[in-house]
C-alpha cells in the first residue's frame, strides 16, 4: 500500500497555539465575529465586569468615554483588581486576569453575601479575550492603598505591573481600562454612540441605582449622556408605554426562589418584573437574564401568561358566568411586561442564548407570584372587562378583513 501523502510526517506539522493566540486567530469563537457587533462587544465585556461589582454592591458608577483614534476608556468606582502575586506562577493576579484565558472572566470577590457572578458577558472569557483582541490596552487599578498600572500590546505585557503612587485621601477606588481594538482583526467600523446609549439606558433600568455616564470626545463640543433610574423596571415600563393610555399604574414585584442541587447548596434565583396594560393592539414582553435580553423568552414567560389566564377564568367560573374562556394569548393583549432574572447558572435551549431553560421550581414561583400580584394589586373585574373589549375588537377586525376579501 502506498503512503498517504497527506499524513503527518513529523511533530513539526502540528501547530500549537496558546489560548491568547487562539483568540486572535479565531475571534468568532469568543465574540461572534469581527464585525461592528463584535467590536462593540469588547466594550460591553469590560462594562459587564463593572456591572458584576454593582450586583455585589461594590460599584455604583461607570464611565465610558469614546476618544479619537478608536480609543475607549472604561472606568468604575469599584474595589479594583488585586495585584498581589500568585505563588505558583510568580505573576500578579492582575496580569493573570488580563492574559490567561480561563483564569477568571470576573474579578468579583467571594463573600458570604455574594459569591457567584450572575452577569452575561462574552461567554465567560472576560478581560483576557478583550486584551487579546486589542492593539493596545492599559489598565490602572487601585489596590492595597496604591495606584497600579500595566500596559499590553496585542494581549502581551509591555511593562510589568507597576506601582504608580500611593492613593490620596480624595482618590476614588476602582479600575480604568483604556483600549484600542486591533483593526488587523476587526473590520473597519467605528464605535457607535447611539448603540452604546441604547444598551446603557437598558442596563440602567435593569440595575436601578447604577449610573452610567457615556461621553463622546470625538466631537466638539463633546456630548455626554447620564443613564440612571431610581425605579428600575417601573421606569422601563413607563418609558415603553409613554404617550399611550393605560388601564392602571405600572405594577412591580420581586421574589426569590431556591433551586435545589445535589451535593451543593441551593442556587438562589432572583426575579423582578413590572407590567402595565395599555391601549395598544399587541403585547410587548421583554425578558432578560443577567441583564442580557432573551429574545425568545422561555417557560417563565409562558408561566406568566398561563397564570393570568387561569386566574381570570377561575374568577369567571366563581361567578358562574358562561362564555368562552380566555386563552393565555388573549390575556396579554395590550400588556407591557419586563421581567429580569438573576440566575447564577442559567441554561439555554440553544447556544444563541435566545430561550431560557426554566427549572420547575422557577416556573411554579413565577405562577404563584402572578397570582399574588394580580389578586392584590390589579382589579380583576376591570381587567376582565378590558380583555373582553380587546377580544370583541379583535373579532370585529377579523370579520371586516373577511368581508373585504
């Protein structure tokens, strides 16, 4: 038998990339591509680290500044990144976080109050992937009473972690990261102020009390927008229904549910939602998991719809009323709903993060929450009348369509 000319002839035929080189060679595996969307993901990932600190109560302000030459600075007032040495590597924790894939996408400290990162991020790869895809990146952080700094080129340290100076009494703690994407990797796109504004406004509703300041120094005079919400999802629903007549004031509810696990402590999942019925032909239901929108929803949205239908139909049955029952689809006509789930270990029905897998405990908890809220805060008789009108209007519209054709 003749030798296969395509077989490996020596060890030299096998190319081994270190993880940081792999990010640069295959960026699509880490941030989904090299287009404008992927470019903005770089900044979202850095911001997401600060948001994790906000979840932990360690940060309440994030600044994002767009500068000339495609440079962006992201700064927060959190607790900073540790800079002490890791004994087995002889490298700083800061350098490891910035240069080692899998070292830890997050730098949120473990504590009794908060020990699991619940933010979205870029598939969990964190700052090291951002560093690998940047032509230049510098990080300044406060730690142990000092300001520290390190610079990188194409993900590789340019200078060692350097102690810059002691902190002054009026210095703010936190991290400042300035980066310029590597356009030998990315397509020729610029950062879009409006795209950032849309995302940061959304985050401010989901993270009430957090302030995000977006500033564009590429234009003169510069422009700046501050995003902040004291009422969170209530403000979000109010904004979505602005200028539309409604049945009631927006209603808000929050609850927690424990998801049991074998050999481990239960996972604590936190859920809040706000809703309002408004005079519009179709519902608008937004679902977020760890600040990231789940575009196809999941069973938690189905639980919400089914609970409403069951509640209204039971109320009608208790009054011995006859007539066609309301379907879950009919009971959300005119509904504006925003639901946000903080889940330490979410599962999705596809790798595109479009539909959340919902544990039975969470499904039941959503249903029970809907029963509590609708019974205590929403007049069922008025809602039933509202939905009946929508049903009749819909049936009339359908009949008119049939007549016209």
